[in-house]
């Protein structure tokens, strides 16, 4: 059975621009770049509209294009960033690789069912994410927001698996520390 579909490029901006912008902005944290990515998404979709077969919804198709534009942006940006040294000083662990007492993780005791706390958390989380080094932020977003596999991230960013794991580990440590200082006031 053939499913009829109609692609309506004239309505894309009205229907999807705000949603695609929010999607891009949360990952990029830059208004101008998020706007550019959405424009590039629409331009790429316009050029490829004849190849759209309707196997997914128009909305999902546009999101997939947008996701690929974000990954292209990360790839380009990672090429301009010097790779982090693996021997970078880390104050979280002692010489035996055990947690130091002060920075060791503590139970947060937050009520995640409370909408005000959830909204506050995401506001602080976004501020903390912006404080990460560029490469840490890119790897964190690709892993936890785009749900990409480690080997694919390494391939896209042209980094070693060791660098990847150092970047992921440090981004999580720094995010936790920032959240504890700015959200939970531990």
C-alpha cells in the first residue's frame, strides 16, 4: 500500500523553525549559530525535497537534517581546537586514583518531581554546560544529547578513544561540581 504524503516547503518555517531552533540552541549555546544551522537545515531540505520519500514524517526528516548540521558544526569546530593533554592536572583523585574527600560525589537529595526544581536545574545546567571547555562541551552534547556512540564521536571529531574518555570524564566531573555549587549549594 502506497502512503500519500505531501511535502510543503512553504510551511516549514511556520511549522518547524522554532522547534528546530530550540533543538539546535540547547546543543550549541549560541543564538547566531543555532539560527544559521536552522537556515542551513531548511536550505538542505529544499535542495533535497524531491528525494524525500515519506518514510518518516516531514518533521522527523527536518530534525535529522538539523542533527547532521549540528554534527557538521561540531566536526568543523573540533578541527580548530587543540586536543587536550591527557596529563592535565586533576584535583578530584589522589595518587591511588581514589576520590579525594572534598570533591567526592555527595547525594543531592533533590525532588525531581517538583517542576520548579526541574526548571531551575535545567537553567543552571545550561549555564554550567557553557563553562565547559569547547571540546568537553562538544563531546558531552554528542554523547548525552545526541546519543551517539563513542566510536562514532571519535571518528567525527578525529580524536582517540583515550582522549574521548578523558573528555567525557572531565566534563561530567566539572558539570557535577558546577551544579553542586550553583544549584544545590553543597
